[in-house]
C-alpha cells in the first residue's frame, strides 16, 4: 500500500526544489517515483533538463525512501547527505520537456552508523536513461552533525 504523504513531508526541500511528483511504490528495500519534466530553475533553453539532473532525481528518491520509512515508524523525517556516486552512467544528453520519468532507488547496503549505498535508475517508458550507485550518509542526529562541522 502506498500512503498518501505529500512529497514536501518526505523531503527536506521546499517549493520548486522538490523535483519528484509522486511516490508510486515503496517498501523496505525500494522506492519508485515519477516526475514529469517541466519548466523550472534547472531548465535548458528548450525546456529540457540537463542530463546531470538525473543524479538529483535519484538522490531525492533516496530521500523520499528514507522519509517514507521514518513516517511509517512514527519518527520525524531527518536530513541525509549525498556523499557522492561511484558511477553515474547517463545514456542521454538531456531529459526532454514533458517526458514522464520513472526514478528507482534500491538499497544495497545500510550499516548502523548511517552509511548507505543505493542502486538507482532513471527511465522513460522502460527505456534506461541513467544509472548510478549513490553513497549516502544519514547521521543519527543531523542537526548535531551540522553544528559539529560548523564549530
């Protein structure tokens, strides 16, 4: 069953920075989301999105997955950090305006310290556009982690 949580309640983003449109599937191992490419702050001259934005879509899918897990457990949604990617293979030079994209994030590793690895894909109508392995860190207390780094 997919809960009807607004994406703004799952991600620590606001307004136009939330790129995903809808969570289509969620379980303990995976989240699948959809997004329609629309005009926004990242749009190219023709309205398309640059191919590198696929990495952000994947990171938001991971964030939405973590947000769904927190909501289901009755816990607050907390910050996570994209540390990087071991690889980002993109098979297109742009994401066309009005294209309906499917973003998938599947966890492959999570440890007790908050480190995680996710296998992610981006597709249009089942055709693979991009794939990546994302390294994520979600500290037990994100605000304390940020304050520690600032001091």
